[in-house]
């Protein structure tokens, strides 16, 4: 048993030494090498394809790790939001449901990316190591073939002098065996390398479509959740404005600090609402005088100015005004100045006969 191992080891060392010698002679230009320009082009395509696939796999693995980190961060944030939002506040149950939906959406997103994008990508890139081993084996067999070819040429040159037909016959057999082994592998690679290279288009189309579609669904559904959360908080803001006098003053101060566009409305509430000329003077002082004056000139009688809805609002009392995002509202005077509340305006939705109170911080002046 040990003798067989020794013989196999000796043959292996002899073969490696023969290949090393042949490569050195080829590199020095002492002997020629068998060329296959078509396969060389296939190998160049293969190397580029492998490098691109490995880069995509690396970057997508990194992306998956970031998604999972963002998933964990989103879960922690939503838990904090759920804790800070007090149970007695309006929309508490709806907010808890939306935060739970957000966590479920993140889980589904991360699962689909891993299952439907990463696994097929790993399968695709898994083809390259096996193909590369086959290419390396073909290269070794090519060196063996070239080595046997050069050895046989030397035998032929010496045979004319010594007439050693036995060595010549054995050399011819070894050459034919080396040639067959090389040509079998070479022919297979001529078929397999172009097929693998052409498969990249179908794979990338399928894989990237899955990725982009998954991203689209996730972001669309996330946008809906955050829209609902925003509506819940907006409703809380509206109810707090209509609550105690202290709450209304606090909300009005927030509006003043965060939205300079509301300043003309706040100043109007402290002036005589029946005096439209005083109102226009305040607009000139607090905003863009030229634009506001030009706007006032074009306004119908009784209209103080116009605003555009930045949020949707659904009325909760019969004296209020409902509107959608983007609606234009004409701000008009209160029928009774005594009814005026801070942070609320009286208006008529443009193009309709609908009229009522609405929260100023849901709109912006035009």
C-alpha cells in the first residue's frame, strides 16, 4: 500500500515538474504553444462575468445586512412612539395598529430580499468556481499536450539517427492520449462558456425585476403607513386646538414658531376683522408686500386672501369645512367677530358653496 502511494507521489511530482519546465520554455519563447483565440475570447468574457457577479453578490449581501439593521432600528423607534403616545389620546389604537403593520412590513421585505433575490444570486455565482476549475484543468491538459508534442518532435529527430521505433511508437501513443484529453475539455468549454455568458441577461432581468418590484411594494406600503400615522397625529393636533384654552394657546405658539406663513392670520385675530384695508396693511408688513397686494387686487369682494390645503381635513362639526390636500380655500370674515378662535379661520372652498371653520395650520397662504 505504501509502495503504491510512493509511486503515485513520484508520478505526480514528475508531472508537475514537466509542466513547470514546459511553461518556462514557453515563456522564454524556446518552444511554441497551442493557441485558441476563440476560447481566449470566451475566457475573457467569463472572467468579466465572474467579476461582475461577485461584485453584485458582495454589495447585495452588504445591503441585506443594512436592511436588517434598519429593520431593527425601525422596530425600536416604533416601540418608542407607541410608548410616548398616551392611551387617552385620540387615535391611540390606530397608531398601535400602524406601528405593528410597519414591523410586519419590514419582516416581509427582508424575507423576500433574502429568499427571492439573494438565494438565486448565490446559485448564479456558484457556477463560476466549478467552471473555473474546469478551465484550469483544461489549461493543465494543454500544457501536457504541448509537452508531449515537443517530446515527440524530439523523438522523431533522434529516431532518424538511432532508428528507435519502440520509443517513437510509445511517444506517438502518449501524444494522442494527451491530445484527446485536451480536445475533449476544450470542446466542452467551447460550448459551456458561451452558454454561461449568454445566461447572464435572463438571470439579471429576473433577479433585478424581483428586487425592484419588492422595493416598490415595500416603499409604497410604507408610505401608506406613514400617511396614516401623520393623519392620526394631525387629528390629535386638531383636537388639542379645540380643547382647553391653554392647549389652544400652546398650539398657536407652535404654529407661530414653525410656520411664518401663519403670522398674518394671528395678527388678524387681534385686529378688527371688518377692516379689510388694515388686514392688507398687515399682509404687507409681515409678508411679501408686492405679491400680497397683487393677490388682494384680484380677490372677489369679501375675500381676505386665499390659502391652499397642505393636509386633508374632515369636519367634525356642522360648522366646519372639509377639504383635501391641494384644495384652494377663500378666507372670509367671520359672520360674528366674537366667534373667532385663535388658530382657526373661516373660509369657503373655491368652486363650491361649502363654507365653514378650518384649522389654519392645515393650510398655507397663496
